[in-house]
């Protein structure tokens, strides 16, 4: 499922951080993360209820209410 067109992604991608030359685990797929954020914002769906294709946010991320946001 794609929520951003390739043209929109081409404009957004250069603004995101990259980990070239940095130690540690590589960053997750930025497009998948951004589209997961957009999906959850549009639908208001809790992370575990989201379709697996956009569930990247639910995996390994604390709920904002638990971290004081």
C-alpha cells in the first residue's frame, strides 16, 4: 500500500536523516515509517490494529502517553 506518490517521496526523502558512516544498526525503511505515520494520523487506528503493511510504528515504539508526550 502506497500513501505517497513517488514524486512526493522524491521531495521528502532528502529531508530525512541517513546513517551513512555511523555505527550501529541501519535505520528502518523511511518510506514505510512515514507512510505508517500518515496512515495512523488519517485513520486514528491504534498500532496493533493497523494493517501489517503499515505496522512499523507499533513495533518497538513506546506509546506517547507512556513516555510523557
